[in-house]
C-alpha cells in the first residue's frame, strides 16, 4: 500500500453517523455555547430556527470525534512499507460553514475527502495534508462544510 492509496485522494469517506438528542444539545450548549436556541426548547421555537438545534461547534466537534476514530483505525490497518503515517497537529481550517441547523432528533453523517498534500521543506519527512470535512442530515442535505489541513509524518517515502 502506498501513501496515495492510504489517503484515497478525491474519494469521500464516511466517518460515521450520530443522532443529536435534546439533552446532549442542551448540555453542550450550557458548557460551550449558551444561546437560548441551543438551551431552551420554548425559546428555540420562538427563534429564527423554530426548534431546538445543536451548536455548530457541537456538530463540528462530532465530526472531529469521528475523524479521529477513522484515522486511528486506518493507522492500525497500515500495510505499507515502513512505519505507518503519524498524524500531527493541524495548522487550522478555512471556509467553515454551518449551512443548516441540526435539530434535536436528527441523525447526521460525517465525511472527509482528502484533497491533496505537499511536502514541508521545513520538516523533512512530513507533508501538509489538505482535506474537506462535511456533514449531511438524513435527507442528504449538507449541514456543515470546511477545509482543513493536518501535518502528517510520512517518513522518507515519496508521496
């Protein structure tokens, strides 16, 4: 297995799905995003959203949870030459968009598409991997999207 095969460039992979429940939406909001439409069902009904919805940060956090689980499983299954890739920190993300609210009771499916990479001249053996994160509701409507990058130690093998 080559690194190009490992990353499946251009192919969207499903990371997992999660059903957002009212009690968890409220608990997350109480800790991290205390706005009425995330914490109170009556206030949410009277808001622009018309019902209790998850914080966008909650939705993005669930994407990260599934992404990390997928990454760990992929590393465990590495069959390439040399050591498995090591994922390092992310220098950030761009174009974060919360496109639709995620309402209590909705199941959201999370995906990642590895788009490409470039070697890091300042860190031999490392690449900067660029990817697109997305999430979709049970009707297939996109609710979240963003572009992200992560440093990956790949050793000496050219990618």
